[in-house]
C-alpha cells in the first residue's frame, strides 16, 4: 500500500452533537435507548415547529392577494427541501435501532408525524426492513436496480414510474406472500390514510393541498428512488451478492454531515444497525477488505450526484472522485472501464 493510501483521512462526523445540560437533555438521557440520539429528538421538535408554522403561513399567504401564489409555494417548498434529507435519514436510523424507551407510543406516532409534513411513504419502514434489506437488491427486491441500465435516465424513469404507480400493491402483495401480515397491513392502510389526507387537503383548497401535500409526496419518492439508484448503481456480479458487491460508499461529503453519514451504504448493508457515528471508523478499520473486494467508493459526492453524473455521462468526473483504496496508480481510463462494466442490466445474479 502506498504512503498516500496509508494517510487516508476522513472528515465525516464520528461523534453526535453535544448539548448543554437542560430539561430536554435530561429527558433524553432517561427516555432514549441511546443518548447520542438526542439529535433526533431535537431535529423532530424543530421540524414540527418550523413545518407547522410554514404550513400555516402557506395557508394564509394563498389567501392574501398581495402575495404571489407561486412565491408562497416556492418559499414553502424551500423550507421543506432543506429539512427533507435529514428527516428521511433520521427515520432510517430510528427504524434500524431502538429509539424511544418511554413512552413507547412516541415510537409509533413519530414516523407518521414526519410523513405528514414531508410526504415520506408511511410504509417506508415496511419497505426498507421487511423487503429491501431482506432481498438486498436481488430480483425480488421491489426497488432492485439489477434489471436496469444504471447510466440511462430513460431506464430510471421506467424504474421510478413503476415504483410510483405500483409500489403500494406490490409491497402489500410481497409482504403477504412472505407471511408478514402485520407489516402488510401497516404499509397498506398507512399509505391509504396518507392518500386520504392529500385528497382532503386538495378538496379543502386545491392550491394548498397540492403545494403542502401532493408535490412533497411525489418529490420525496423521486428523491428516495434517485438515492437508491445511486446507492446500487454499480454491481459486481463476479463475486457473491452482498453489500460490498451491490452497494457503493460516498465519503467526505457535505451530505454525510447533514444526513447522518448516509453515504456509508456498504457498511450499512453489512451491518444495518450500526450507529451512524461509527460508520467512518468502521470504514477505516475494514478498508483493506473493501479494497480486496473491489468495492466502489467515491469522495466528495453523494448518491444523488452519482445518479446525475451517470445519466449525463460524466465518467471523467466520477473517475476523479473514485477512491483508489489499494493505493494503486490506476489511470482514469481504467477506472472508467471498471465503472462502465458494472452498470449493465442483469437478469439474475450469476451463481458461483
């Protein structure tokens, strides 16, 4: 290994934020399974206050002739967009690890409150835990990228369209087929309730309903599928299917600092309940394993940008961001050839 590889440095967070002593902090220490998750409690309180206020402001702005409706909608969606990624990844973390010890009912309502404000699928937990991590991007994974050409935006549109239109029925059927009846009920009725909320809001005031509920619901699903596309864009079918061969990792990015180290997707698939603050250290500890397995790691980009770079054919940019974990001086052309070899569609994962 070269000297450059030996001095590899990570800048992503390895500690949760620390807060001064307060009644809230003391409650968190008593009531959470993990004291480091106080950041999630504080984020939840902030977004409930901010999004409630923003929603009320949107409602009144749309009734004020002096305020252009498009300006009011744009301002609301800007606030929504700022908080959406941290909130989604907060839910991602709290579904994989125990969150609130008491009162337990808060664990139940927390994701529904976040879904109300951000349009996050109410079946997110059932989709992610009951299907995606079980199937691991293989053919039965309803969000699998295997069958698609991952550098084709047209293929992505087909992928996203199928998810948007059919996922509720397909996920419910999958969970029932796998005898996960409770998950199936929660996924179906939760999403039906959410669609009912959207319909009621539109009936009450179509401009408010579309801006506060319908657009966020469509946008968050688009964002989640763009992210999943990038996370599972490069598949190495020459080895067994696992996180090292079907996922990528993105390090040293602003996204990781805002979204609780979500870029460490390989590490997440290898151990789904690892705390987000431990992801960078785990990556460094197992860097040699990543290198030996030919894992794809990028620096200074996130999954969304990876997807965009693939669709626009920016292979040189991707090659410059590619992390040469083994320290070998491979040219950008060699890296591009490697990346292109891993985006072709697969009908099945070859068996050894």
